[in-house]
């Protein structure tokens, strides 16, 4: 069975992998609602979450200079406005105040997760070249710089920049090409079975699935032979 010693390069996912311990960001944000004392039924929240994601894909709310707090604040504004307009939250809701409190909670959570991941990233950086492949809004390099992560990655491949989004395997081919390696020489680490692991395996990469709380019960129930619960397991993982 292969190990980290048998691979030559690594492709990392970002959101959900480095910044939330494998937990889907909808779960983190919903906890942020509770922390900010914004009472919303989870089904209603999930509708608002999906609406905001589609709005962010449709309209350019996020600019290249925005860090992760900026992303969160704007996303929370969109979610909360949706909840108010659909009479799920009262019209008197102070959208900007609630958005700030939720965004601060989530930003702090992300920073804590990044610092937990840093020792593993340091260990890997000393041994293997790494590339980041992410579905993001065109500002992932600003986010990485704000969290002091940019130096770990030889190249950053971002969906909004290259015009290819996961689960299209082509975005992982771009990562493999950036490393200058064969797919079978590359390990892909990600939190999504459908968007990271299966597409990467389809082109021949080795994979490790960082499994946390997912978006669907089906993914929560799924299994995979190469699963980790923490990035700290990577150095000793079987591939």
C-alpha cells in the first residue's frame, strides 16, 4: 500500500479543507447564526445559503482585494436580506449588524482551523511541492495572503480565474500540469467526495478524503478507503 513517501506532489483544496476541518461551510455559518442569536430554522437557512451562493455566482459582489471576512460579510448580507424579504426574519432585523456578528464568528473559526492545519502544511512544504485548486470567487490569493498561507503553494488555480469549476476533472489536470508531474504521482486532498475525490481519481491521482459534516446525508453516510478525519493524519496515511 502506498504512502506519502510514494508521491511527488500534492494538490490541496482550500474551502472546507484547510479552513474548516472538513466541515461543510453551511454548518459553520449556521453555528454563527446561533452565536449571533439570529434564530432561523435550519431548512430556511439552507434555502438562504443556496440563494446566496447563486447570487454570488451571478453578480460580482466579491472583488479580488476582498479577504475572507469581506466574503463572509457580503454573503451574510445576502442571506439575511433573503430571510427578511421572505418574512422568515422580522423586517426590523438589522441586517448589517447581524451580518457583521456572524461573519466575525466564522472568520475567527476559519483562522483557528488554519492555525491547526499549519504544522501539517509546514511538514509537507519541506518535503513536496504543493498546488492549490479551489472553486472560489476570484480573490482566493487575497484570502490566502491574509491567513499567511500563500507561501505554501507553487501555484494557485482558482475556478473564477481559469474558467473551470469542480467537479470538472479538468481543473485537477491543470493542477497536475502546474506540478509538472503525472497524475499517479500526485496526491489530492479535499473535503468533498463528489467535487474533489472522485474527479481527481478519474484522472489517475491518489486521494485523501478529509471527512467532516457534509452538505447531504448521503455524503455523510458514504465511505471511501482513503479517508482522514484531520489533516494531521496525512504524514502517516495510507494511499
